[in-house]
C-alpha cells in the first residue's frame, strides 16, 4: 500500500513539474520587468524634466557668440557653419 501511494505521488509530482517550472520562470520574468518607482535612485518623469530644464539653462549660459535664435522657434538656436552660411 505504501509503495502504491509513493508511486501515485511520484507520478503526480512529475506531471506537475513542467507547469510549475514554467510558472516560476514567468514570475521571475515579471519581477525582473518591474520598475520600482519608489526606489530613491529612480529618476522619475518630474525629476527627469527638471534635469532637462537645468541642462537647457546651462546651455543658454554657454551660448556661442555666433549663435542666434531661430525666428520660427525662439527656443531653437542656430549656429553658423559652412553648410548654412546664410542663417
């Protein structure tokens, strides 16, 4: 009787082995794909925009003397090069 129970349990566990492995692999993939936005090192959207604005401000401070604002877009700066002599 004990041998029969052991055989039945072994067959059942072997039958469930592949689906269990697949489920564990899927759970690991889900965990790896999760982005922890609460982590202190995470730079969220608002912080990223602040960094961009800060960099734009630094770029304006270091503006080249031969640069001028584009008339169509006042935030776009055009620089004189050999390819666009008549800006």
